[in-house]
């Protein structure tokens, strides 16, 4: 496995590739992302431990969505079963992904726990879906501080886990080592990732502006109310589709990688292979 250093403009390429690939199979990607979120939501309703279990499954679900993107980019139709591809490499690979998921759950719990020390747990309850956001919350200084602290603390977590699930799955990198390699890859390509993030911010702003203009043109707030959730679903699906391309371009396989894991008939090939 070799780390690639890419030009800053590659960040825009990743976002464009995610959008382009989504529109090759829009119904499939929308359905897959809905299943992705629905499966995690169902697990999350399990009493006491549901929220943590859902977080444990996030890396494996992310691998499934990335594999679906690779298939769609290659002109194949991604079937719903692709979301479980992370569990089809055998017990050892499954344990590695679940261990990575446990580390991710612990990191998120730590971030949310620190925010709870600031506002008494109101942001934590919102994050867990226990209550909706209200005007009083938004106006409360402690809640806003907790929200910003949690956001800032999540940035290094995102850096550590960005490539980690894919490294564990496609390159058989041990979970702890995958966090290190992920962080190094993101930092080495920081300019590309900054432009990647800026591109998605612009795309999100453009989508919101379009909804606003349609609302103003028709004089009906129903368009914004009805269109907000589908637009957010599509945006999220396109964003998740772009993650595969950031991983594919950041790493290249060497001769040893081809034999690192047994192939799966429904799995994606090694990036760059």
C-alpha cells in the first residue's frame, strides 16, 4: 500500500465524481442511503445500548456504501446486499471492522460526554435523538458553546476515521494502524481535503438557495417544507458517494496487497488495481 500525494484541485474532482456517479444510478443510491440510515436507526432504538451499537456499525456500513460507489462508477448496478460487504470477508475481517466501530463509538461518546459537561447534556440528548431542537436551546449560550466544542472535537475524530474503514477492509490494515494511516493521508493531502470541503459547502449553499428561490417564486412555503428532507437525503447520498474517490486516489496497492484478503464476488477491487 502506497500513499499518494494529490494536487489541491483533486478535492473538487472528488466532489464532482460523487455527484456524477450518483446521477448514474440516482434511485439506487437514494435507496441505498435510505437503507443505510434506516438500518442504523433501527439498531439505535434498542434500549440502553442501541445508540452505541449503531455507532459500532458505522464503519462497516460506510464500507458498504463505498463498495456500491465503486460498482456504480464501473457501470454496474449496486444491489442492496452490497451494504453488508464488510462482513463477507470472513471472521477475522469482520472482527477488525467491529473493533474499529467500537473505537469510533468510544470516540463519539467521549466528544458528546465532554459537551455534556458544558450544558448539562442538552446537546447530547439532541445528538441521541431524545428531543428536538428548540428556539430556547439555540438562544442558550451554554448549548451553543457545547455544540461548537463538540463540532471542533469531532474534526480530529473525522480525520482519524476518514480512510480507516476502507483501509481495514481493502488493505487488511489493523484497526489501530488504520487510524494512523488515515490521519497521515488526510494531513498529507490537506489542501485537497480543504477544497473538497469547500466544494461541498458551495453545493449545499446552492441547493438551499434553489429551494429558497423556488419558494419565493411560487409564494408557497410548502415547497421548502416538502423539499427540504428529500434534498438533504440526495445531498448526503452524493457526499457519501464521493468518499470512495478520496480513498481511491489517496492510496495505491502494491504486489502484496492483492493477496492480503480473499476476494469476494460482490466486493470492489483494490483501489487503483
